[in-house]
C-alpha cells in the first residue's frame, strides 16, 4: 500500500493555492508492527512539513518587507549568506539575503539583513524550552538521546550544544532578576499599616549542600557549597530556590523574589529556619520587615549527639559528670535558656582541663578522647554564641504545633541538588555552570519555566491554548 501525503498551501490573495508532496509511505500491512504510522515516518513527515512551512513563511515575510516603507521602491539585494535555524522538528538551512537600504531611508548602515530582525535567536523557543525542561531533570547526553528518539531534530544537536542552549536560557532568567538591596522593609510604617490584611504565616527553611567541583584546590576536598531553601505558605504551593554561594551576588533579591511570587504582604509573618552556618545565617536578615529567625533544632540535637558519642568513649571518673553536663546543655537549649547552656559548657571545659591536668601530674599520657572532646565542646560553645539570638523555647513551640526543624529542607536539598548533581551524575561542575543550571531546575520544579518563556515570547504556546479552548 502506498500513501502520498501532501500539504495544500494558500498564500496571498494574488497567489493561488498550491499542493506540495511532503512524504510517501509505501509499506505492506502483514504484521502488527506494520499497522499505523511508524515513528520514523512521523519524524520524516514532521521534518518535511517544517521545512516547507518555514520556507513559505519566510518567503512571505521577505516579500512583504522588501519594499521601502517611505517610497515603496523595492530594495536591491546585495548578496546572500547561509543561516541555520534550529527547531524541534529539524534544522532549517536558509539563504539569508542582505538588502541595500533605500536612499530615502535615514540610516547609518548602508545594508541590513531582514531575517536578523525576525530570527533574533537561531534556536526556536519551543526547542529551547524542551531542552531546558528536560536538562533540569537529566544529563545533557540523555536529553540529546531523548530528542533524537522522539523528534526529527538534527543529528548535530549534541550534548555540548544542548548545554550551551540551557545555560543561555539560565542567563536570561538571571537577567530578569531585579537589583540587590540592603533591606526590603516594605516602605514606611504608614504604608505597612495601610497594606491589606496579611494571609497565614510563611515558613522558609535554609540549608546547605555540596557539589563536586571540576577544579580541586590544594588542601581542599574539591567541593563547593550550594545554598538551597524551601518556602512553605500555610495556603498555596511551596516553592524552592538554590544558588552557589561563591557565585551569587544577589541572594536577598532571589529569596525576596520567591516570597513575592507567593504573594507575601508587608504585615505577613515569616519564620526563617536555618542550620546556623555562616553562609545562611545572614541570608534572611532584612528580607522582610516582620520575620522571625530560628536556629534549627535538628542541627543542635545532632551536634549534642556527637558530643555524647565522643564522651561515651572515655574511661575514667569524669565520664559520668561530662555525660550529665552535656545532657543538661541539651535540656537548657531545648527550653531556650542560652545563658545557662553557655555556663554549663564553660564548666565542662574547665572539668576537662582539670582531668587532663590530673593525668599529667599522675604521669599518664594525655587522653586523645579528652582533647577531641574539648575541641568539640569549644566549637559547640562558639556555635551557640553565634546563634544565641536565634535560639528559642523549642519545647513551647513544639507543644503549640509550630515548626522547630528544617526536615522539609533536607528533602528540598535532595530534590534540588542531589538528584541532578550528585546521585547517578558522576561528573564535576564549575560553580558558574552549576549555579545557572540550578536556576533552570528550580524554575522547572516550581512550574514557572513556561511562564518565563511566555513572558519572553508573548505568543509562545498560544496556538495550543486556542486549540484547547476550542
């Protein structure tokens, strides 16, 4: 059986419709795999249809715009140069003309390329959208294989080309982010009080993760830090964000943009939960006029548990005293009593110094466990002092049903960072490349990537919406 597929093209009123054959299917139907349209037939059909459609569209475009807008005289053609336009249905190789400007046109340039004004980018927005959407969830090589399997894209579209296209999309996302400010206070007090009644509170969790870097400095482990967060309103969908700490120049602006996309109001209450690290402790400051900053209890409990594990390895009379003291520190911190916790830590350090002094006088070698425990207690005391203002009465918050831990952020770190950059992705990243891809990935996870493309290209996907409405 032979089927010839043709397309009927109706141009301008002065040009009669004409039919162009685009594909022929000649296949017997003796087995089940012969029934219907094969994938290769569909790809060939779409590719030929795209070639015909693009050439006809551009021919009409050049015909309509060749005349001078002032005198109506046809512009002379100076020459042609090759132009490749990448689409989701194959690459189109075009002959781009260069026209001489008319004498009545007041322009400094004597010639210009009309297709350059139409094809502002050489990759179709739909192809760029598909590349960005899929590259945010899988490797560039897997995206290339997927595109080649389901669409008639050109074989020259390889993983390096896809990587450049995705990073170009990320650069556009970065460019639309507003300028950084020292504080986002929501205006004067009168404007804040006159703002609408706030909605339910928003909880924002911040945490850090690590990605293997391509360059490993001497004495370093070759990883760089990524800050990830998740904003959870009482009403509405949660949103994630992430950035590389050493690359990001507008961290507060990025966090503020997430809050604004969730409709935050000046009088709305926001609770920031973080692990107390130096890189995330100051991020939430001055982002919202009515915000509360709380140190995550999970990280406090983990540090205390490490101290207890180290103390259990001791052999001596001071073991019971130190274990009891560390448990007291945990109890004081659970109830938000930072002063008593700090005093207890100092007493424990003095107890360790006395024990080491007794060992020295008795002629015994210095205990390695005591030395390790003293260093850990000193670091923990510094950690508590640096985050004293963010330590609250966790017991009271827990009994009231309020959040005291960033367990939901741990899942966000796994979702945003680990699944794409660490797990089953055995490759090393540059900080800039990872930062840009993170912006695309968070847009995909938040369901905002298509809205960004519609903002850049107002008629992006308009045909699909019209068909669905019909």
